[in-house]
C-alpha cells in the first residue's frame, strides 16, 4: 500500500489524472498537436541520450544478459497476447495480431513513470535500462505483423521500414549513439536542457495522454468485457515475468521492477504507426483502447507498485 500511495501521489501520475478529469468535466483544455509532437520528440531523444551515456559506462559483459533476455521476452509477449486475444478475447486474427504487436512492444512513458517511482522509493535502477527500451521496441511489432500472415509481403515490409526509421526508434538509437560517443563529461554541457527539465516535460506529456485515454474509455463498450479483462491480465502476467527475468539476469530490485513495467507495457507510439500501414483493417478501437485506455492506467496505478514489491521479494529470497 505504501508503494501504491507513493506511485499515485506523484506529479507524473497526477498530471495524467488531471488530463482524464479535464475530459470528464468537458474542459476546453487542449494541448496543440505541434506541442505534443515536440514533447514526444524531446522525451525520446532525452531517453536515448541518457541510455547512451549509461552504455558507455557499462561493461559489455554486464549488458549481454539483459539484452538477450529483452529480445527473448520481445518474442514471447506478443505470442502469448495473440493466443489469449484469439482464445479468450474472441477477436479476428487481424485484430489479435495488431493488438499483440502493441503488447509485444514497449511504452516509453510507462518506463519513465516506473523509473520515477523507483527513485522515489530509493530503489536505484540500473543505468543501462534506457538502452533496453530501444531493444524491446522492435521484436514485438515484427512478431505481431508476422502473426497476421499477410498474403502479400509489401505491407509488412513497409511497416517494418516504418518501425526502423520511425521517430521512436530513430530518436532512441540516435540519442544513444550521441550519448555513448560523448560520454558523461561532454553531456554535461546539454544537461540543463535534457536532464533538469525532463520531469516537467514528462508531466505535460502525461497531461495530454490523460485526455487522450479518457476519450478512448468510451470505446470500452464496443471492446467488450473480455478484452478489458485481458487489458489488465496481460500487463500483470508479462510484468511479473519481466520482473522475475530481470532479477534472474542480475538487475537490482529497482532495475527489475522497471524492466517488469517495460515488459508489461503496451506501445502507443511506434506500434500504432506500424500497424496502420501493415494492417489497415485492424480496429484502432481495440488496440488503442486497450493499450492506452486500459493497460496504461492499470500499470500506473497497480502494475508498477506491484512489480516493485515483487522485485523486493525476489531479492530478499
């Protein structure tokens, strides 16, 4: 309960709640699309820079295990999501594959919220975790697109190209390259822009996501109760698996908790862009509603504190 309270009573989470409240009371609050795009670019690039600096300071021997387990989980999670969506969710193969791509990928904002929660709880996370965000972004989308079994390969190839050169991966990888080449000392010159204002920018971003998520809650009626249940069970199961795997490869309790939140999250930046190209017949009312309207709030309120408690338990055993 203490971890739950710490995570909920924080500027990041409360900004998300404020955004949902704005929609509930029909406020005229709006964040201009150009500003929203600017905020997302800033966050992705800043994550990449931090990850690159961490990579430069982390021995490759220490990084090999986490990278390998990240790729493995990036394949397992979309497969399990697809199976449950088809069996329990009772949706079409295309919709199940599209949604599985989202659950196989990662939410950078959930990662940031988990990172903040562990710092508040004095559970120091591993410095190389931002690098794993980029690693986890791609495999799940690829597996999800393959599960759709498109009759033609053109759509899949176009979608994979969109994933690789899209802003999420491009900014993360580009930022990591710059951070790794420059190192911590040279990065100090840009710290006033990319380090100190980071949490404030994240609050603005969560404010917009709160408004967007509240708008998607209307789609829950059409999604059906089975999908809403899966929107909670999938992040729970994947997150606990990720936390256990992170502990197994030697992450700290804070690092394993954040890694669990990453594995249990669902993408709503890179995956929707890829799915729109490869699977145009897939319903956004299903994959966006579940990823942003159900799983994202679930992880903020319940998932992250639970993964933190589980990681502490595993490290104490």
